[in-house]
């Protein structure tokens, strides 16, 4: 029972931790302890670490930390790829030497040695494919119809994606694309840069990335189940289920398998690596399931991981604007009321700076950690933020890229089909634009002749 409670508590804690990391920045949790916990985990700990390094090792330490950060996070590097391969290799070695060696047993047949190894091989194949895949790179050297196809597939929405030039690649960036600072290239329907595959995840390879997640989830859950069954079968083979424990004081006799701590002791003593592998596979399964669920959630709202940040920033901006407007309005009303009550005093206070007014609504700037009077308050350090006023925030603009869960999924499952269709549409549009330009030119030419060449051709400058 103790073990069961521990497992439940552990799973809940892990789930909560993942939830905070994934959704803590959502405007829904603005000003709540969840947002503070997210800030603390994603920035507060890093800031604290940086501060400690600077205090202990001085400027040199800070520079070394910056260089290490840049090498790890801002340039392509195979660190996590190697870590993934090492995990696969070490995991398979532990299974072969500690778990498969116990087969066959009364619960599991020998064929699982083959299927277990095959599962690892499948994961490895998808890993290599995902690493080598093209995420949907957009190059300045691409034929104009290719860039036009991206623009047709994802037109600008003017909110999250206003017109923008990529300074590095030198073209007008299609909506939903992003210049990845690590890979140094523009990627269409950019989802995120995945350090595990050392590659971007975009329109053209997200299906491979999803498949990679699915096969890893399958392998981890299969591995967890298999290790549990192998250890259970081993307990049966060794007669552990027949062992009885006697309490000499009370004379009570209980089967050992009913006492989880004793079972755990037996397992950890005889099969420590097997137990460790089981726990590792359980954690990996939880993480994989959480990440895959998050990806599926993104399809249900028609956003990429990158767009989640963009929409959140837009929402924060709108909230801040609404709060500032409401605060200004409240201040004006207060001023009017005071002026009406006591015109002489109101004139005197109006000349004082607005910040000095004891309105009680001065707030901490988000994440600055600095409370009023320059004092570092605990709440401020934790990223806490007071809500200024209860204001009505206008609804977010419509997400024009969201076409429903099935259509969003279909788009990334068949990117070639959608891009090809967009390319044909772009060509047709270009042809139509050329035709109308020619007609206008001819009409202007005829009119020009009629008027003795007085007017000039004002051909349309329609882009694309
Ligand atoms: Zn670019
Ligand atoms: Zn990248």
C-alpha cells in the first residue's frame, strides 16, 4: 500500500511538473502561483545559477558559462543525440545482461528477446530518419514558385505574423515560418528546434518527429511492462510467492508478496539494475506520453510550439494594454472626483508626478523580482505579479491557420500534397496577374494613343 501511494504521488508530482513547464506561461495563469512556479523553473533557477557563478568565479566564470550556453543551445551540436544513442545502448545492454538472461520464465517467453531488440532497432531507424530529414527549409535560391507556394499555403494574418523580411536569408518570410538561430535557416511551419535530433521540426518532417515520439512511447511502455513481467516471473520461478513471513510477537503469518516493502527489498537485492530499468522506463513513458499529448493538443488548437509563444505574447500585450487603459481611465475618474470635491487641493496634487499618487495600484514589472522601494521581495523573486485591475480584455483575433484537428493533422501528414496544390494556385494567380497587367497595359496604350500619348501606363504593382 505504501508503495502504491508512493507511485501515485510520484506520478502526480511528475504530471504537475510537466503541466507547469508546458502551460505555466499561459495568460490563464497570469499572476497566479503556477505562473510564478513556471518562471522560477525556467528562469529563476538559471538566474540564480548565473548569479552564484558570477559571485564565486567572477567575470571569467560568467564568460565560461556564456560560452558553454552558446555551444550547447545556440549552435548545432550532437550532445543530446549522443545522449539518446547512449541511453539506447546502455538500456539494451542492461536488458540483455540482467533481464533477457532470465528468460524464459513462467510469465514471459523467449520471443520477447527478439521483439524487445526489434523495438530498439525501430526507434533507432526513426531517430536516424528524423535527424537526417528536411524540416521544410526555405532558401533564397529556391525557384520563385516555391516561395510563392509557401505564401499561398500560409498567408500573413497581420497579428501573429505581420509582413517581415528575413534579414539573413533575404526574402519576405512566409507566415508560420521562422529563421532558426541554431540551424541558421528559415523553416516553413516551424514547430521547434529539437536538440534531441539536432534538427528543426517543421512542416515537412513533423510527421517523422511524431512517428519518432510514438515508437519511443511504444518502446518505453513495452519495456516497462516487459521488465515488470520478467521480474514477476522470476519471483515465481524462485518460489517467492510461496514464502511466508511470521511475526514472532503476534504469531501472525502473511505471504511475503503481500508486503510491498519486502518484495521491493528482495527485487532490489537480487535484481537492482532490472528494477532501475523498470523505473526509468516508467518515467520515460510518462514524459513521452505527456509530450505526445501536448503535440496532439497543438493540432487541436491549430498552433505550433513556436506559435504558442507568439499567441501568448500577443495575449499578454492585449491584457497589458487593457490594464493600462483601465488604469488610465480609473486615474482620470479619481482626478475628476477629487477636483469636484476640493478644487484647490486637486490642483496642488495634479502638479506632483503620477507615480507618487497613493493609488495602491503600482505593480511589479513581470519577473523583475523588484518590489516597491527597490526591495527584493520573496514574491517578486518568485516571479509573482499583482493583477492591477479586473479588466475586460478583447478576444484574441481568429487563428486563420486553424482548420480543425483532422485537417491540421492531414496537412502535416501530407505536406507535399498541400505544397504542390499551393504551388499550382500560386502559378495560376501569377498567370492571372500577368494577364490582367497585359490587358491594363494594352488598354492604357489605346487610351494613350487616343489622348495623344498624354497618359502613362500605371500597371498594377501587385506582389505575387
Ligand atoms: Zn532566414
Ligand atoms: Zn533548428
